[in-house]
């Protein structure tokens, strides 16, 4: 049987459509390609963005800002020593960009001007650290991308 040019074009279209459908189905069903938004209510979070900018600018006025370091026990968040730790309140948020199921928030609990996040809560890799805190009615924000 001879294949004329019309039949060849139809076969080429069927092959191309099959090729595209394979990749569409593969991308939709394979969990390896699941990517979620960092924040579920993206537009609601966008409205609070100016507030975050103001808190970050206010944190720059501190003589010493928050710092962090990796230790054998976990992630150590170090608060300025010149502040009274009883008056510091807020939340520490850790976001894992690769898997939102690993994200968590903790209330700030300070002992000796430090807060420890234990190893069992953190996996090795990249995290977004966000410390949203208040001291004497002033709001501050510390944000960093960290490797643990």
C-alpha cells in the first residue's frame, strides 16, 4: 500500500497530538511535578505586604538585629541582648519552598536571649525563616533564606 501526502499529514498530526497528550497527562498525574503556591490566600497576603516592609524598615533601626546559626541541637535564633526578653512576643515561621507540608509556625519562647528550633522539626536544605515579633508596642520583621 502506498501512502500519499494527505495520509502522511494525517499520520503526522496524530503522532504530534499523541506526543503532546502524553506529556500533558504525565505532568498532571505525576506527583514529582506538583508545585503549590507559597501562600494559599495570595491576594490577601499581598495586601499586608506594605506592613511587612514597614516592619523590616523598623528592624533596621535596631542597634543589633536578630541573628541565627546552625548548631548540633538545631537552629538557634539569637535575639538582641539589650532587650528584655519577657517583653518580646511573636511568631517564628519556617517555610520549605519544595514542600508546603513541612511548613510550620512556632510562638517565640526565649531563654538566654535565644530560641532553639530542634533538629527533629527541620530537614536539611533551604528554608525561608521569618520572625515576626513585637517589643514594647513596636513591630519588627526578620526574613532570611537559610540553609540548614
